[in-house]
C-alpha cells in the first residue's frame, strides 16, 4: 500500500511539470494586456516596476510566478513566452524561459 501511495504522489507531482506558452504580465494588469502591442508592453513594464508581482497568462488562466523567478522574465514583460517549469503551491516555478512564436 505504501508503494502505491508513493507512486501516486510521484505521478501527481510529475503531472504539474510542463511547458506553457502565454504572456508575461503584472498581477495588476493580469490578462488585460496580452495582445503584445507597444501600449500593452509599456503598461506591463510600468506596473511591474511598481508592484514587482509577475504573472503568466495562458489563455484564460493567470498563473502566479514565484517572485524569485522575476529576473528570468524581465525581457519578456508584456510579450509572448514559452516557460518550462512546475506548478507548486499555486505558483509557477520557472526552470527555463524562451521566446515563443
């Protein structure tokens, strides 16, 4: 029984790891500025400078980003990105960030 529970726990953890494509935004802007326009990028940058709370918007879902990963996202504010990472405790922990097409 213990092996089954351990195996189930490992599968659940693995299911949370993945690659996500979306837009890097600020918590205040959320999904309002995901069009990649110059105005949206400028707004996200201003808000991110003010709050320091970044999110990653994938479709209709807004993921919180671990604050320790903010530096990895600074070049992608308001822009589309592909993130490889793990969802844990309601936050996206980022391993790798790439430009998305």
